[in-house]
C-alpha cells in the first residue's frame, strides 16, 4: 500500500476483491464438488466514523458490541479491526446481527486473529474459519472465509 496515498473505501474493496477473486472462485468450485461451500464476508471500517460512534455510544455501546477481552484492545485501530472481523463473520456465515457476543475475536501468540463462537452457537456445519485483519491509513478491514457443509 502506498503510504500517504488516499483511496476511497470502494477503491480499497475493489483492490482486495480483485486480488482474491480467482483464489476464492477456485476454492468454491472444489468445495462444491466435495459437498462443502466456501463462504466469505468482508467489512471496512473508517476510523473517524468508528471513533465518533464509540464516543456517542459510550460504555454501553462498548459492552454491547464487544466481549470484555475484545474491549480491552490497546488502540482504536485494533478495536476497529475486531469490529470489522465480527461484521465479516456475520456476513460470511449469514448470522443475524444483534447478539454481538456470539462471536469473539482472539489473537494467538503470533498475533493471528481467530474466532471463538459462544457455546450457544451451533457450529456443527462449520469445518473451518479464517480471519484476516488489516489496517491502512484511516481504515481497518477484515475478511472472514469459512468452509461449511452444505
């Protein structure tokens, strides 16, 4: 990414989708033959808008959207990435929004994000889930790819 360059959110999404289109299409074709589906969700968060939303929603909003382990994120950028990952997970898995605590974003020792589902969530059809979170300038973006049984 060009540091200091300014891109619209649509441009950023177009670049990411174009870069992954062939890989995702190949995975989907292979999965369909084997009785699985590859589901993908992506979300882009503009940091200024996210900051304003958190300021106006206060502690109540923070508690509603984030698990305590997520809310303790050390920066606004990291919290925005966690929010984008949760949104992307809801999109990829076709989950209704509302219970934000059903998905928890956790980082392993190497700093790779992952998803932990609340015990009440039926994940029996989910084979695997991958999460990627990135930050560029005034944006945080996340992509969730899941392999599920049909």
